């Protein structure tokens, strides 16, 4: 489509890039469409091509499925995209499109994938650049087991269609149908989709339809280089954005040309790559409403109509496809879109960060669709996303303390334990959830880190590559955060009570939080102490009788449902009235007065008789580590010697021949004693 243009030639490898008469394109009766039946091309061969418009502009196809970019392709590692076709140097200039007639069909292994229900989604937002060092789909395949074990049932990829250069976040799109080559080939990405489906995980693409980068053909075909903006006759783009929150160049979603372009793009990825849906970036920008009196965050009927039309096109191709909107506008509008079948992002970063930092002004109620007045659980709640500061960073920088040094959230072990607390008031709330990559390990590198420097508020630093911290897995304290996330996700998947529509949240601006879930098969009472001091909490159990605490394995006989329970700062408890077993978590990090500062033992349960003790001592001390049975009888001495000040990991002389059971590990120091229960499976 190129209304208003006079002449278009097709140039390419098939005609040596010369404007020959056989490749002069036909024009439709209304002068808007140009078309050409190509002569026979060799099946399986890859051809590069461009359009030559009005004798002055060489441009790639806006509907390219793959492109060559002479400015950036040289930086793509061979391992990421083997045998990349060569650029036709000396024959043309600028970006060119690639065409492969008769290309072999991908051999899909999973042809009957059933998407998780919307309300069951646990989405993992992932940026290829900052997730794996190799930055390619082949390596990602080896990482899927890690996500599968966590319990993730959907991966949301930050934009993977072509964007400016190679290493941006991808919100500067150039070719919306072309897979960006930096992370791998089309078949490599299809292999990831297929492997995700084999594990029961859906694939969601983050897509950018609010705007385009100036290198997009949608901009270049009708471009004013002097004013550096689209021309007034551009059929897809506004000359000036129609809302205050636009970036790059604004798409006119009321234009018939835009509707035709968008319909083709959203259908393509569903059919060609078999993705399961979209997260639509900056969806509140899908409006032409302008004017000083118009509130862009208010209810906008035209915007709703545009989004419903787009969703209908998506669902005509795949009735079960997810349509998730980054909307952030009037609740009345989000409610209507949600009840039409879409989902919206539910940003809860600030309340949860106040919660983890230990300040008693955190109202978590917005995590619930019911608290928003919605009839459907279609808010995708999240504590962190690509766009928000990391909770752990602020925990460590400005976390609260009790003033005497015995409880300080700025200390790593305590800061991580606050993430466990937050997870317990996040995953159990019914409705879809999303976590940002490495959040399950307590990622604590600030959003504004770049090249070893921290420059708060700097957008270039915000977009810069971040450290990839797989080494976090070696820290038992971070392992415990992962296992807490995993355990809570498993509960969601296993017990219907965690998807009930009968629940109450008591999570307003107080030092303690409480959740009640009701289901005919089970009831849940979840309580947590957000304070930095020991507090007494009223659990308000749903009934008297036996209740079972998930993390400790303890059971209590409740005679008074309002009898207060004493809880340490940051402590959380999850009670069920049906026994569901005990969470299998790495040993807790403990804080004790005296020389012992932090202690943990891992792995627990013991594996192969191997056991390690992780300590952080305020001062060095002689130490003995003993193994006792539950009656307190001595079983074995695992260590005797001097332990230095500071952080250390000591390998213990574990006994692989111990009978299956539960034992006590006791650490005796010069002025302190620590005991921990361990399990021998």
C-alpha cells in the first residue's frame, strides 16, 4: 500500500538490482496498492529485495519476515545466526528484505497445545539480552527446565521483532513482522516455542503497535526530513502524537491503512510462530483524541472500540489467544476491556516495595481484581517488571530497621527474607501473576546501573545491559526465595482454593497483613508481620479446630479464632484446615545475638551425605557442630575447630549412612548456640 506514489519498481537479487520493465509494479484502480506477479524463483533459495519508489527512495518491505541491515548485522555472532545471507554490497543501500520461496516447513512436535486458563497464568517476563550470556535461543532451550521447575506456565518475551540496532529493549520497532536476528533464526525461535509448549508453557510476545521508529518503512515512505517527522499524507502515522505519553512516532489507529497493516501483523505471529498471545505495549496510546480539555487517562470510547476490534481479529485466528494490555488508565475503561476478554497489567511495585522495605504504609489491595470492582480475574498483577526499580535494590538501600541493630532490612539475609514475605501476599491472591526475570532469586542490581556506574533517573542507564546473575543460585539465602516462589506457585496449581472467587484481603496500611481464602475443599488463613518489631497478630481463623502451618509443619488446635499469635518481624505463616504437607525449603537464615550473625545449612533435605554450613560471624570463634536426634541424644560430631570472622561456608563430615529421618544440627560457639532441624530422605 502506497497511496499517492507514482512509480514503484521491484529490485533484488533476481534482476541484479536494476529497475527493469519486467519488474515495474502494477497499480490498483484506486492508486493505493502496487502489486507484481514475480517470475518463477528457485525454491529454497534466499533472495534479497527492495522497492524503488518514485525514482528516489529505496525501501524494504513493511511486511518483511526477515531483513538485512548493513549497519548492524556485522555485530551478530555467528553462533546466534549461522550462515546469515550476505548483504548485496555495492548493488544497493539501506535495509533490504529477504524472501525464500518454498522454504521448508518447520517440524512442529507439539500440535495440540492447550493454553493455561487466564486466571491460572504465572508469567515470567524475560529479556533475552539480560537473561543469558550467549543471548541466543539455542542457549535458552537449556534454561527452560529451570523455569519449568519454578512452575512458570507462560514466558513473556520482551520485543523480538526487528528494532533499531541490536541491543535495545525493543520498544523502538522498525519491522513488526520480522524476527530480530540478533537472538537467532526463525527456526531457533520456533524451537523455543515448541519446547515451551512441550512443558505446558505458553509463549506471549510483547508487541509495540502504538508507535514506530523513524527507520520503519511506515515512516520512511512519507517522511519530512527537514521537520524530522511524518508528512501529513502518511496513511499510518500521525504527523504529531495525539497524546502526551507517546515515544517515537505515533500510529493513527483509526486509519483504514493501519487496520489493514495491524490485522496482518497480529495474525502472522499466531500462525507462523504459533505464539499464544500478546502483551500490547502502551495500549492507552491507541487514540486520536486530542485537545487541551481531553484527559488521556479518562474513559475513551474510541480507544475501547479500537482495542476490541484488534482483539476480535486476534481471536478470529486463535479464540484462546491472550490479549494483555499495558493500559494504566481509568478503572472504568480497564474493567470494560477485562470483561470483554482481555487482561491488563496490574502494576503494584510501589505498594509491595513499601511492604518489603518495612514501612507501614503499604496497601496491597490493588492486587485483587475484586478490589478493583471487576467481575473477572483479568488483572495480571506484578511486583516487578522490566520498567520498574528492583525491590531488593531499595530494600538494601533504604530498608527500615528496628533501631538496635537486631533487625535491619538493609542486611542481605533480612532483605531476602522480606521477598519471601511479599511472595506470600502475592501468589496466593487469586488471578494471573507475573514476575520479572531473576526476581525469584532476589535480583538487586538497580534499574539505573550501566557499565559499573549508577546514575539514577538516567534513561540511557535504564536501558543499558544489566549483569546476568546466575551465580545467585549458589547462595542458599537466594535459593530459599526461589523455593518459596516455587512452593507457592505449586500450591496455586494444585489446590483450587488458590483460584477461588470467595476471598478477603486485609492488607491495607497496617503493620500486619491477612488473607482468607474459602473453598468447599479447603480454607486458608495467611498472616504476616510487616513490622520491624515483634508483634501480636489476630489471625481471625475461619473456624475452630485443627489448622496446619505449611512452612513449619506445625499444627495447632484453635479454640479461639481471634487468639493473638506472636510473630517475629517479617515472619509469615500459611495455615490450611486440611493437611497438605510441609514446604521443602532450604534452611532459614537465622539471626542470633552474640557472635553468630547469620547461619544456614544446605542442602536440606541432605543429599548424598553432603552438608555445608554457611555462617556470617561478628567475630571469630571456636566451634563444634554436632548431630543430635530429636530426643537430643548425640549422634555424631561433624566439625570441630576455629571459624573466622565474616562470611564462610564450611563443609561438614555428613554421614551418608544415616537412617531416613529428622535430626537436629547444633552449632556451639563461644558465646552462642544455634540449632536447626535437618531432613535425611
